C-alpha cells in the first residue's frame, strides 16, 4: 500500500472512534455548564493559557488545578507589578495582572466544584506499578488502557514509561515517532523537572515517555534512580501508573517497591508465570535487604548489623540456598528479636496483585494464578491476590498495529470490560 493510501485509511479509521469518544466526554462536562459560566471559564482559559486552549472542549476536559497553578505562576512571573519595576507599572499592566488573578480564581473554583468522577479516588495510594519478569506479556498494553480508562472517569492520571531499555508506552497512546521530550531529558538534566517532559496525550492521560534509542538511557545510577523516585512521588495527580521493564534488575524492583499498588502480569506460558514468581521473590528479598540504610523509604540511619544479618539469611551464597520467608522470620526471632517487628512489618506490607493476561477463550486464570499463589504462600508467606484476568483478544493485537488504544476503539468490548473491572478494584468510591 502506498504511503498516502495508508495514511488515508488510517485517518478514516480513526475519525469515528475519536468523535464517539470525545462526544461521550463532552456530554460529561461541557454540556453540564450554563452558557454564561462556560463563557467565563473559556475567557479565563484564554487569559491564562491561549485562545486555542479556550476554543478546545478537549482542553477543558483535561484541565487540572495543577495546570492552572503552573499557568498562574508562569503569567505572574511576567505580569506581576513587582516584576515590572516602578516605572513600568500603569493601568494596563495592573489590569492584566488583575485579569490573571481573576482567571485563576474562576478556574480553580470551577475545578474544585467539578466532580466528574462522582467522588472516586484510588484506594490506598495513587502509584500503581505494572511489572513482571518478562517482555511481551502485556504490561504496556495494560498500563496504557488502564490509564485511559481511569482518565475517562475524570481522574488526573500520569503514565510513566519506566522500561528505560525498551520504552514503547508512547506507541500504545498513538505516538509513532520519537517524542519531543522524554524522561531522558530529566535524567540527563536537560530539563529541571519531570513536569517539563509531561505530554498531554489525546486520549486523556498525561505521558512521561521514554526513548531507549538514546545510548545509555537504561543505565541509571543509584542517585539518579532515587531522585527519579522522589520526583515521581511528588507528581500532583490522582493516579500515576509506572510501566516497568521485563526483568528483575534492582532499578525495576525498586520502582516496583515504591508503588502503593504493585501489579505482576503473567500469561499462561510457563516462562511467564515462572518469571512472575521469580519477580515476586526478588521483590520481597530486595525489600528486606533495603530495610536498613540509605535506600530505606523511611530514611532511617543505616543499621549495618541488621543489614548483614538480613543479607546473610536471604542470599544463597551461604551454602544453604536461600531460605523461605517463614525461615527468615524464625531466624530473626531466634537470633535478633530486636529486628523482628521491622521484618514482620516489611513482610506484611508486601501485597502485590496478579493479573493473568492473554487467557485463551474458554479457559480461566485460576490454574496459573493458583500455581503462583501456592508457591508464594509456601516461600514468601504471602497471599497474592488476583486483581483480574484479560482474555486473548484480536482487537488488542490490532490496536498494537494501528496504534489506536483498544479501549478507545472498542469501548464496549470484553477487553474494555476487563480493564474496567480491574480499575474498579483499585478505586474507592466516596473518598475523593
Ligand atoms: N490481552 C491481549 N490479547 C491479545 N494480544 C495481547 C494482549 N495483551 C498484549 N497483547 C499483545 O502483546 C504484545 C506485547 O504487549 P506489551 O504490552 O508491549 O508487552 P510488555 O510491555 O509486557 O513487553 C502487544 O503488541 C499486543 O499485541
Ligand atoms: Mg512494555
């Protein structure tokens, strides 16, 4: 197919989907506003952002308080009378600043009142990490579609591509070419903050994308990783989804462990579910080995005695093979009862979820989930909860080719329902 024909077909394919999707959302917010209120909100957008932003209903749908605050600061830096010097202040400059202040109040008032998500919020923390020790099992597909679904409910959702060596999350949000800004710009200090590399995707979520084609992008050192984790924690959003790479390197485990909800994805293939179990085990052992010292989340003083004790009982080079978590707890009770509560707290706090993906038609997730749950119970002393299962759907494969997210193209499909069911389990009604 010639290039022109290909793009024409692609374009025509996209139109009805986008119209349907956006019309649906327009119904949600813009249509609910009185004409005068909408006019005032649009003129506030024009003042703080641009005329183009004011004309776009889509812009209004995705506007957040955080965006308004940033725009206010940006405008105030230029137009605040204190910034102009005494001679430059006149009626025009003061009026401009008053208009900026008024616009800020109008937009913040509107956004605070707006309750598109009918009072829903993430249950138990906003950061979700999607991992699993293998590539090609659907981590990025799930991250992207879950993010789009949560954003369509009105949550401000940020998707972060943390597969630094194999970034492709942007493809699942429809970006074919290399992004103008990526997380590499932040890691390599070409920009100051993560906000500078955020891209408002057309399907709802904000994207912090990656570019693995840049040499060295996957090799970030300890300090950079810690800085990145801190910056991610500070993102103002209702929900942040971390799409992880498919291995058990320390960086990936640490991204996984700092999330409020860790999700391990597996398929029914042996390599995938054995990998999923290895991932769970590596994550638990990494968590325990991080309990003392610089890397601990609580920032406690380094406790070298506890560190060497835990290292000794969790590593296999002591000639005995690695021990089960129950054995580790027993050894702690016997040898260092003073560390027992810290160790128990860490073990109890390890509560990842499982998603079984690409489940063939006519079968269920139970067999694979059961295998992982049994091994985890025996070795890690934890119950791993099944968050959901997703069938093998040709529309997901198709969307990976034409790059229109499956949940957007087929909002009523079984895949979309499965993603919605997973999202619902992560949401708490009534506590926004
Ligand atoms: N539920 C599914 N049904 C059909 N194909 C799927 C499904 N989930 C993922 N895929 C396919 O698997 C491929 C790899 O998915 P991806 O999310 O990129 O994997 P990972 O991020 O784990 O490396 C995608 O191109 C998609 O076609
Ligand atoms: Mg991926």
